[in-house]
């Protein structure tokens, strides 16, 4: 069963040229490369969301507090 959907994406001319060259060199289509890149980005987002969820109960520290702590410990 083919569950692919069609979308139109516009690339800068130089990006498109490089994509075509890379696709030809790797014997893959531009669609395959873009699909893999989008999947990788979405996987990173999922990891980030999981990390945020795991750390939501941690105490929040403001930037000013953080800098004062660094000064107190002689780090800056």
C-alpha cells in the first residue's frame, strides 16, 4: 500500500543544484533525501520534547541567578 503524499517544495536554485548532484552521486531521488532529512529533524524534535518532559519537575533558574552563581563560584 502506497501511503505517500505529494507536496510542492521550492528550493533556492543553488540548493536544488546541489541536491540534484548529491542525488545522482548517491543513486537516490531528491524526494528520498528530503524525506529522510525531515524524518531526522522530526526525530530530534521528539527527543527534545521527551527531554523537556523528563526535566519539567526540575527547578527553573533565571539567567541572572545563573550568572550570580558563576560569579560566586569564581567561574567568571
